[in-house]
């Protein structure tokens, strides 16, 4: 059986939540991996939403406005497709 050149055993990860291990003092690479994990977990969006309290009525109003916007964009797209 051949030995692999750059083979490294990964240590067991006992950390809770998002964590990254740094290999060979490569902090830039670990930071890149951490940023990707944070982006995929939508962590900043959740923090931004929870920064201030929004009343339930405001949440409903915002949802209704977003639905109207989506509908308007869909109608515009249909009109553009019909022109061609």
C-alpha cells in the first residue's frame, strides 16, 4: 500500500457551532473557510434581523409588500416576453 505524500489526519472536532482548524499556521486559508461557512449558514442575515425588535404587525406588513413587489416583477417579465 502506497503512502500518500500530503496526508494528514484530521483531529477530532469537539467544538460547538462554527469552527475552523488552522493547519501549518495558514490563518488566511482558515479565515477563508470560516467566511464561507458563515455565509452558507446565513449567520449575518439572522444577526441583522435580530438587531432590533420588530412588531408582528410590521413583519406582516413587510411580507405583504414583498409579495406585491414579486407580483409586479412577474407581471413585468410576462409583458416583456409577450413583446418578443
